[in-house]
C-alpha cells in the first residue's frame, strides 16, 4: 500500500514541478489530533485533475504559522517551485484568512502572485445555517430534540423501537451543540418541554425539511471533480438543481417595530423559468394565502431577463 501511495505521489509531484496548480487547505481534528489536509487541482493532458496531495498531523496548534510551515516544508522537500502555485482555497477560518498571522497572508509574503478564493460550497453552507427568525428557532428546537435522543443510549434504543417499521430508525448527532447528561427525573422534565416545543414548531419543522432537502441537493450539485467556480456560481444563482428549476421567494416586513426577513416559499418550476411561470407561481401563492397584492410594495431580483425584461419580464407583468 505504501509503495502504491509513493508511486502516485511521485507522479503528481512530477506534474506539479512543471505546471501551474491550485491547492485547497482544510484542517480537522480526529481523536483530539489536529490534522492538515491539502488537496491539489491541476490540468494534465487537457483534463482537470483533483488529487489529495498530503495529510499531516499538527503538533499542538493549527494557526497560520503551523500551516505555512507544513506546506512550505512539503514543497521544499519535493522541489516544487512556488511560482507554479497560483491559487489557494479554504473554508475562510481565522487561521486561513485572518488579517495578520493567517496562512494566506504569510504565503503571499513568499509568493505575492498567489490569489485566494473562499470555498463557494462552504459559503453556501454558512448561508443555509443562518436562517434567522422563527425558522431558526424551530431548527434549534429540532436539534435539541435530536441531541436529547442521541446523548443517552437508552433514549436512542427507545427511539428505534418507537420508529417501528419506518425507513429511518436513527438520528445524526448535531456535533456543534454541547451534550448534557441528566438524571432520570431531569430527563423526564426536559423531554416534556421538548415535546411542547416540537408541537409549537411542527409546521415550521416540516417546512424546514423541504428547505434542507433542496439545500442538500444543491450541495451535491456543487461537488465533484468537474466542479469549478463558474459552474458553482451559476448553479447557486440559477437555482437549478438536478436540472430542476427552483423558484425561491423571500419576504421582508416590519413586525412589532422590527424589520424581519423570512423565506416565504420554494417552488419547483415545470420546464422553463420565464416570466409567465414565475408570475403564475407568485400569484397562485398569494391567492391561496388570501394575501392582497396592495400590501406588496417592492420587488427585488438579480436582474435576469426573466425578471426585468422589457416585454416579458416578471416585474413588468
């Protein structure tokens, strides 16, 4: 296995020594061990190639200096000129893009020509995470309920039995939330409160399920060896997932002296995304909800032809 890995690495390094390439940096923690992962993208024989370049264990910290030292050491050991490195992509963490001691600024000191890209998939993930308003409160309630089940093995077994013949009998732990263990009486009180909150937000949680189904499909569309900045941007702006046109409508209003922004609805469009399709979906929604159009005072869009065209634009209709 080691011989195979070394052979593949040697071939990749030979290519990198002769051609321009980009790297993607990510750091992770596995069993309290900081890990640095570096991926590389380059063109070889008219084909865009993505490969894992190396994995390194970091001693104690994962700051910009540690990451720079590991990357520079690797390229020096492999006699790979930094003049061939043209781009760095990362998740935008402080160790990567902080103002003073981050990895990117330190790399630019030795290779000023390098430019940086904040991973577009990670940016889309951040937007999806921060929904805001009552929808975010509903999401946090669902996360609390899931972690309540997963934090206790007996709760998890009861949940599996409760699901019976359902397709899904387990839950994914939300690792960004801290788990707390309670005694049996405390657990009963918390379970009662969670059930009350779930009942309160039931409709919003169902709505969230539909939203995240769409977001998860979009995440899959943004991944893959043939994915690049242009196609990712097009998919996000075009809202086309698995060749399915998606219409997203957000609403802004004032409630109790507070400006509120909420996602109003998501609709799948049949075949086209022209003015008529969009008008029909929006009008149908407001009619079904008995919402007078006299209350609608402003429309914002990305300026696409279907939205603002002089003849058949959505706004003119």
